[in-house]
C-alpha cells in the first residue's frame, strides 16, 4: 500500500513549527510550579537536579527573585530551597561537570535584587520557613567560594541590625531545625570554610559571636555543642587569630556565659525553667557532653598564652595580676562560685592559677570569707580545695622561682612573691591562724594539712636556693634571702607551734636534690634551642669515641698483638685464635684483665667487648677439650666487678665522667657502655654462671632491666635466662615469687640496694602477686600487640643476632609471656575452682590477653606455645571465676558489675580456638594445610598479623557498644563458630556495605589491613582476598571519601616496604600506571607525602633487586615517574607544605 504524499501546505506548516520547550521550562517559570519541581527533587528516584542542569543554567530562578518584589514568604521559601539544593549539589557530587554553573548562580545571588530578597525574608514579620530557607541559601553561597563570595557577602551583612538580633533569638522548641539553628549554621559556614582571611574578617566584625552566645544556656544541645566547637577550632586553635582578636571576642560577659554552661540543664523556654529542673528531669549524658565541651574550650583559654587569653608577666610579679585581670574577674564571677563542688571547675581554676601564679593571692583573699572556721562539711571542702591549690604548684615551683628571679627588681620583691607560695598569703593568714587554734579537732586538723603543704613547698624552695647558681647573676646568695623570709614569718604565721616549725626549716641546710626531681620547668624557645644544642653536643661526644686502632695502640706492646687478634674475632666470629696468641693471653691474663677493667673510660666500651670475646674463645676451647676446670678462671673478674661501685653505676645508667687534661670532664655515653658491660657479664655467665650469680645480684639485674627489645635489655634477659637455667631464678630473690617478679625502676620502691653489685638488696616491702600489672603501660602493651615482633626468637644459649631489626620501644615477648603464664598458673587445686585471688579483669584491661593473641602471629613455635598456654589458662580461669559476694546484690548482677566482659571474651576465645584447630573446615573456617601462604615457616597453627589484629580489635570493641563496628563484628562472630584464616574476615561485606554508616566500615577494614601488613604472608593473604584490586578501584571512585583514600594510601605505603610485594603489585596490578594517574594530579599535602614515600620505596625495590638479572623495564618507568613527580610538585612546594617521606 502506497503512502499518500503530504501537501505543500503540510510541509510548510511543519517547517515553521515553534521550537520544542525543555522538560523543566514550565516548572521553573513561576513559584507555584516551582513547588512541584521542588517536590520532584525531594521525592523522585531520578536525579532531577542533574537533568535540569543539563538543560538550563538556572538563570530563570534568579529572575524570579528579581521580578517579584512583593512575593509571599512561602514563594520565597520555595525559590531559596531550590537554589540552595542546586548550589550544594554543584559543589559536591556534580562539581566536575556543573561546578561553574553553581558558582555563577551563587555569584548572581549577591547582586542587588536577589540579595535584597534574601534579606527581606529575614524580617521579623516573615515566616519561619522563608527565614530558614534564606539562611540556608546564604550558607550555600559562602561554601561555594569562601574567599571571594564569602567575603563579599560578609561585607553586606550588618550583624548589629535589629533584624539579625531577632534572628539569633528566634527559637522554636518543637522544631528540630529552627531559625536560630540555621543562623548558627550560617555563622559556621564562615568559621568552617578553612579560609583564615574570611575567618579573621568575621571575627573582626561587630556582634556575630555575641549573637551566637546569647541564649545558649537554654538552647538545643546540638546548637550548644556546635557553638563550642566553632569557638574552639575557629578561634582558639586557629594560629592566624591574634590575641587581640581573642580578647575582643571573649569579653567578660562572654566568659561569664560560657561559665554558666557548666550548669547546663538542657533546652528550655527560659533560664528560670531550666534552673528549676531536677536531676531526674535532665538527660545526664547530654549535659555531660556540654560540660566537657565547654571545659575543653575554657581550659586553653585561661591557661595558654598561645591559644588563650593569658599574658606573660613582663615587668614585675605584681604586673602579672593587672595584665590578667580579666581572668581573675572570670574566676570570681557568679558561675565560678564554689568551684570545689565540681571537678571540672576545680580543674579549670587550678589550670588558670598555674598559668597566672600572680592571681593566687587575690583569689585566695576572695575565698577568705568562706574560710571562717566552723565545723561544717562545706568549710572542710573549701579548705581542702585551698590545700589542693598549693599542692598543684609543687611540681612547678622551681620554674616559678626562676621566673620571679628574672622579673623581680630587688630581693625584697622576690621574697614577697615566694612567700605567697611557701607561706600563707596575707589575705588568708589571719583566717588560718584562727582555724589552727579552733576548739574542734577536725577543724585544726584540716588547717594543719595546709601548713604541711606549705612547709613542703618551703623545703623545695630552700633546696633550690642552696643548690642553684642563678643567684650569682643577681649578686646575692642564699642566706640574705633566708633572713628576709625569717623577718616576714611572724606576719604570715601567728601560731607559735607552726612558726617554730617553719623557723626550724629555714635554719636547716637543704641539699637533697631528690626533692627537685619531679619539678617541671616551663618550655620556652630558648630552652628548646638549648635542648637542640645539648643533643648536638651529645652527638659530637659520641663521635669523639676513640677508634679501635687508637685503643689498641694505647695498650702495652706485650698485649697489643692479643688485642689485634681479638678484634679480628670480633669482626668475624669464624676466625680462630692462633695458639701462640692463646698461650700469650693465658700467660698475661692478669695484666690483660687489669688493662680492661682497671680504669673506666670511653675506651672501656671496646675493652669490655675484647675481654668478653677472650672469655668466650677460651671457654669454648676448654669445653671442647672436656676440661673440668677453666683456667684462667673468670671468678676473679666476677669478684672485681661485684665489689667495685662504678660497675653498679654503669648497670643503672648513671652518668660517669672521664677526667682529661686541664681538669676537663667528659661524659661517657651510658647506653654503649652498659651494652658492652652486659656483654662482658653475659660472657662471664656462659663460662661460670655460679660465680657470676654470687657476685652480681639478680635483683640489680632486674632493676636495670626495662623489658624492651633494646640491645641492653636483650643481653640482660639472655643473662637472666642463663642464671635461671643454672638454678638462680629471679623468683629466688628475697620477697619475690613467680607471681610477683618485679623489674625496672619499680624495684627501687620495694628494695634498698647497696653501693656495689655483690651486696644483697634489703627488702622494704614484699611485692604482691600481680604487681607487674601496674608496671606495664597499657597503651604500650596494646601497641606492641598490634605490631608484634614476629621475628623475635625464643631465648637460646647462643647470643646469635636476630634476623631482623627489632623496635627498641616494644616490650620483649620472651620476658612478658612467661610472666603472664606464671601469674595464671597455680599449684593450689582450690584456686583452680575459685580463682578469685587473680585479677582477671585487670589482666584483660591492661591488654595482657590481647598481647598473647598478638603473639600467635610469631614465627617462633616456642613463643606461640607460650601464647596458647596463656590464652587457654585465662579461659579456664575465666569460666571458673565467680563474683565476690555483695550484700543484697544477686550473683548475676554482681558478675556483670565486676567483670561484665567475661562472657563475650570467652566466646571470642572459643572462636579463636576453633579457627586454629584442625577441624576448622567443618566449623565454617577454611581448609587447613601443613603450611599456608607459600612459606614453611608460616605453619597452619600461626595467625597472620591481619587475623591477630582482627581478634585484638574485636576484643577492644567489647567495651564500645555504641560504635558501628560493634554490631558488624558480632554479626561475624555469631555467624559461624570459626573464622576462615585463608581470607581477610568479611572484607567484601564491609566494602560493599549498604548501611548508612558504610564509610565507617570501609575505613575500619582498610585501616586494619594497613596496620597489619608486615611481610610476604600478609601480602599473599590480602592478594588472595582481592584487597588490592578493590583498593585500586575504590580510590579512583569519585564518590569515595577522603578518609578512606588516606587509609588506602597507608595500605600501599606499608605494602611497598616489602620488595617482593612491589614486584607483585607491578606484575598483577600495573601499579606504576596507577601512580602516574593519581600522584601527578593530586594537590592535597597528606596525599603527596604518601605518594612520595610509595614512589621512592617502589624505585628502591626495583633498583636493589638481586644481581645477575637484567634490569626491569619498570625501573625506567619509576625513575621517570619520580622525576615528573618532583617537577610537577617543585621543591618550594615540598618546603612550604612540609612534604616529606613517611618513615613509620
């Protein structure tokens, strides 16, 4: 069937048809239709804003504001909301395509007509919705371009206008986001813009901060927290904000309003109704949040000269009170009355007075009216608070004395200022004298505690006075100052008894420097420079250590050849000593030992090692020949070491000086000297452990031991192990048992040591079982568990070096794990059933249990065996544990109060046991083989560090039920009895989570991987779980958040430290191409630091590959990448933005 041709008229009509209108033209042409457009944006599943911007630039929306001057409030609200949504979207997820469109819209809003419409909506007669929409739109304009648009808008706003004052007061308790909340968000858009110039202009403007704080006492909790955060981050912690601006902002009235927030009672209609609320009507958690927030703001304000309002005393001690008068006014203001009733306000007052000591006398004078003696509970609290103030100054007295000495114009002024800290100030002297003679014994006892504290302050002052050299610069000495204090003593202390005690204290000569050990000196720039110079001097001193050739040449000619051969053995242990040298060494043995031990100097570091080498060589020969007697005997050396006091100083790291020509004394480096000395003791113990144990106290060795992985502690532990195997256990020390072994400086609290190493220490007080728990630093134990030294080997008789460098700041598992096991073991069968004598909760809270779990990642079977025994023993005791009986409390509730985490811990330990068992596949875990991940050392009963850290973080999450990962981890543990050790637990599920807090899950799992990558086995586990594949994909995703990107870069930084992993990343993931794409385009400073580190590590891995192979093509790519990276980000950028390689 043929189609009928169209007529000419029809064709003509089609050609002249008007152009088709766009999809949204009708909806954006008037405010009525615009309301339907807004509804589509809020309810439609499609991206309406993106479709609209693909067809229009939004200019018709601005025209709606310019044409209708008399528009209704609801119409203005709709227009403002649509514009705000578009500007925000173009600044976030649509910024790449439509960012410029959004900026033009924001710029157009600052023209006269649109801006006047925005301000018209802020009038008091306008509806709340229009006012809120206008403020939200203005906030969006600021965020679009803070530097240009934000500053331009700020110049157009007059915060002193009545309209803005009314806006700041316009509240609605039934509306979660009322007008005042939008106003606070508007101010926040300036302070959180990140542009310091805009922030300073806002702070210099009149009235905006006052409007924020007015009425905050009865405001919403969210608003109060936001205001406090704005002031802390935008003002206090902003280094570009001067103290002049801070003084202008934090006026007396503002400080008083902030002080009232310590008594915040929640949102209310009026202050009267807020104060009328009882504790039962107040949400304690929200109130505490506000109190802690205001405390974190006020503490630096009243105690810091850099971030706060504190002025340093410049001319005299008296002027400091005038300079900081505003702070004194704040301390005396109504909200700060009776600060002793509130721990936070008590701490605030202490910090302020510590920063401004000149305010102490006037502040105490203000309290004198409350100190009138009477036997009431409130009076005792006041006196205890005054005593606490004097105690706070005890650790800072020397710093204050040095400051007073510099500021005082004469000694009389200096003495008066010192007396305010060491004697009762004049304002409270009479009150204290009256109270000390009160008829009530409790009143006089409380008063006497203040006199005792002041007397201790006086002893500290006199000790400093008799030992300092600072008085010479003032042309005076200690005695005239003591005489001046004696003259004013009767004025300050009228009580005859205490006056005599203070007078007696003044007459004594105090030279015990132990009183000054706890003093904290103020840190200044000059002191910082002095520290740098001191470090440089110490480095120079160490560099001045004599060389081996110099030490050998300084010896007698008869022994020089022996020292040379011993040095060859030190350099290469496989070298054997010649028979001629051996005979000569035995013949000259007394002279040889005298040359090595007679005089302790810098050369002793080399001589001790030579003597230790000689002992090992001779002992090895005689042991081989089967000789029962070892000649020359090491007994004489042990006796000399045990009876000479200087060797105790070496072991306890006390400073030792070497006398040189011209009466010059040079300090000998303590750590190298101690390491060499312990090497000598170790050689002696290997040759004759019984003689060594008789002449060197095991308690002294424990006191010098710090349980770390430093060279000194490794040798010390090796020495203790040899003595233990010879029957001289540390538990044999008087007062100790296997459960109560102490070490380090804690030994000084329980034992009194003699002047030499051979003297047995005297027991002061007997250590209690489990005392080691208080020695351990819980945070350090947790850190060591997460970064467990997997290459640390169990102790052996041979002093062989470790395969890898160990971190000296970590605890040694070869010492801690046996201590943990000894503590949990018992020979008493009754304790097996009722283990209440053990503090299992402290064992968990001090992170000892998680340290044992971290030890399961060790390559040493012995260390893993210790860890399994500790975990199994803890679980058995935990299951048998019963709570202590409490009156009128059921056992179940008592158990929850005393050890609430017990059931969850046991559940996780069961999961850990099943995961490591041979039947894990039947329980939901993965298939097990004789060894995993391509390494025979990595046996199937070892956890990788990734899995160890997963279990550790899970145990730490027990006490954080409010955390998002609490639910995620428990879902994982409840799903199956075992965890598959062949993959990263729940990696895919966390990466593709659909929860609203999915970013938290992503960041957590990537952080776990980044913190756990240590060696090839960890890399293979992550590779098998496709971690690197998804990490590369997610990093390139435009919707990824910055925190997750940082964690991904941390993961690659840790991985590229492994050379084999660098080759694998290049081969399987084309990693250099990823670096080319992102490293050259990023501008963010933290990202640049990570990329710099990754590129250099990749380049080093390929350039230092095994010899005999052709150079990889990737080397050329990486060299070119490194050059381009430094060319794009020039050296000036590196210096200005502090771009440097990440070392840890």
